[in-house]
């Protein structure tokens, strides 16, 4: 009788490792594709053309299209930043899409896809195992497209938050590519030009972008470039620094830089929170607010230690593999970004460090960390034991990052849906010229400035006023749009009340429900008119009303509610019309 030879420990581990690779590659690639698709769908479904936050404070550039603003004014400061290249994107959006954010949203998606492409280039040159490459790219896609950073995806003004990191990483990648080409060859020259061009884009996208040009200096030394190439990098950095800081004025409301020196422990705490903010969605102690920062701070400290370890490993012989030094530069660019942000934002509290806007650079940070350390792993050779220990330690950290990104993705979807309703109210208030602070506070903290700038947008037919149906205030609705039979839709006005205690009595808030019987959906847009069918207000549908199907006893969804604003007095007759899918308007039951 023959007996099968039992597998030794090494063979068992190799079998388990192979199974992990296959399962990870399939699972993470599917999850990555799912996260990308759902994020794009979220932008399509919940993305609003409405200007949000700093967009209201940065509309002067539109005058450039009419020759009213000199070209050099596009370099003017916005807070501490010079956002010349983002303003070019905003101008493109204004010229091609009437400032409705479609171009801005498209750039947000393309920029994140660009970072995935950069990571793919790194992985391709550092890792031969295609299964691990697929798995790690899938994980990178999850981190980079998680809706936990929904602000950067759904605010048209956030191109620079995403773009500055991508531009800096591209600069390091192209510069490292040039180091691998023959000195003076056409490909090397072209790659160097691309690298410095990306550094310029980073510099004039956000304030931290100047670090991109600064890091090309040590990169040229580490990669043992010729002395004149290092001199060129130094000259380019000096020119960019001069152009950036020429006529620069400091921001008064930032934390004084001396505060960091006086409170070093608070500085380290805030910096660690920033680096680890990607794990903020995992709340270990939901009942203890003071403890919810424990995990992000701990993970952030691990990230800082990994960055130091990466530096030692990469430079221990004062020379680094060009691909690894590019990853090293990318990591320290983001650490430098966090360090500068901490100096100016410490007094704003740890909640500021956990803001969704800051999750985009830290997501890229962790993607670079994963790329660097995972490509060092080997199953054979003298370091097998050390590699296995690293795997045992690294897998829990990867699991935490993955869980945080997925939990944050779900949370981001829910928050996007909630904010979408808030933005609808603000849009209806502007379209109806009922400037209630309660609605406008959702998009900008200074309602008076919104009112003044919305007037110019209305005159120029930009943003929400670009669509002809959004410019019917004061006009006869039957003269503008064809009427549909009343049987086409169902609905009612449920409540009419004062819009705000700070506004005159002729500013009213109106709510109700509506259903398009033919399209079997809730109308997206409603018009509110007086007795003579003159448009006196706007409303938006698709709001949650679970009571309607139960009370009315017909097969409708629970999103049949609508809300809006009108210029009318209490007791005045108000009629509501639903805009149908075919462009006709259908009258609802009178109030």
C-alpha cells in the first residue's frame, strides 16, 4: 500500500497564499468596479448644477469670457491658493455647459482615474504577479472612489483638491521615467518637460502644490541625475516659488504658525488625524464622542511611521529605484500637505481634519503606501519569514482601510441623498426669488452675497438659470409650455406657510405631493402659479412621503413629495403644475 506524502508547512502556506491571491483579485476587482460605477451614478443622480460653497466667492473669472477680466487676474489668490488651472476648468464649464458643473464633475472622475493609471504604471514595473496587481488596483479604486469623500465628487469647485495630488504624482512619475532613459535622448527630454509641466499645474492648483516642484530637487539627487539636471530642477522651483509668493497676502483667520511650535503634541495629534482620517467612518465608540478619533489618530501614526520606514528602506544606500523614489516623493508630498494644513487649521478642531475634502489626498497616500510595501513581498528567498510576518501585520491594516472605505461609501451615498434634497430647496428659493436664509445656508453661509450674485447669473443665463424652464418667473405658464390633460398626473398642495420669520409675509413655503401617471414616477420639477397661471414660484419633487401611497391607495413610490417657494400672500389662490417627461405641464388638484 502506498501512502501520499503529507504537505510540509511551506507547501501549505504556498497553497493558502495562492488561494488568497485568487480570491483577493476577484473580490477586490469586482468591489472596485462596483464602487467606481456607483460613485459615477451618484454624481449623475445627486450631482446638482447649483453653485456650492466657495463657488459663490469665486465668480469673477466668468468676466474673462466677455473680455472684462484680464488674463493675469486668473492667477489671483483664492484664500491662500492660486487656482489658475482649476479656473481654466471652471471657464470651460461656463463656456461649454453654462456653468452647470458637468465639466467640473467629469474632471473630478477623470482625475481619480488618472491616479489609478499612475498606480498601475508603478505596479507594472514593481510587481510581476498579475493577481496581486489586480487585487491591489481594485483596492486602490475602492479607496479613491469611496463616497466618503463625496464633497470632492459632488461639489463643482473641488477640482483642485483632487487635481493637485494627481498632478504632483504625475510629475514624480514622469521625472522617474526620464531617469531611466538615456541622458539627452528625445524621450528623456520630453518626459522631463512633462514632469515640470505637471509641477507647474500642481503649484497653480493649490497652495500645497509648490511641494511638488520642491520634491523634484531631492528626487534628482536620489536618482543620481547629472549636476546640471539638478540645477535645472532648482531653477524651476525657484521661479515657481517667486511667481507664487509674488504679491502674496497671508490669510488672517488661519491658525498662527507659532501655535504649532507652542503645542507640539496637539500638532502631532491633528497631523495623525489627518493622515488617518480615511478610517473616520469606523466609529469604535459611537456613544463616546471624545473617543471617536482614537482609530484615525492611531492609523495616522502608523502611516507616518511607514513613511519614515519607506524613506530608510528606499535611501539606505543613498540611491533609490526610480519607481520607488517616485512613490516615496508622492507619500511625502501628501504628508507635507497634511503638515502645512495642520499648521493653518489646528484651532478649527479635529473635526476639520476628518473633513471629507481631506480624504482624497489621504486615500492617495494609502494607495501609495500599499503599492510600495506590497511590491516588496516575496514568497521565496532569504526573507521568507520576514515577509510572512509582514503579511500577518499588513493584512489587518488593509482590512481596516477596506472596511472604512466601504462603510464610508454607503454613508456617503446616504449623505448625498440628504444633501440633494437640501440643494433642491436652495435652488427653488433662488428660482422663486424667495431668498430664505434657512434654505440658502445649505449652499453658502452668507445669503446676502448669494442673492447679489444670483442676480448676475440670472441675467447671464448661467448655472441654474441656463435652462429656459427655470426662467419663467412672472410669465404665463400656458404661453411657455403645452398643457397636458389633468388625468395625466395626480397630486395636491398640502401646506402653505411663511417661508421665514426674517422675510416679508409674501414669501411662502409650499409643500405637497405629485405623481406622473404615464411615466410612473414623481415629477422632478413643479411650477407654482397664481389664479391667472402666472408663475410665482418653483418646487422640486422626489421627496420622501411614505404616507401618500397608503392614504391615496394607488401604486406609487414613497418619493412623491415636493416642496418649493412662492411670492404670494396667505389666502391667495396658488396652483401647482407638474412638468412631465414629455415637456408638458399637468395641473394638480387646487389647494
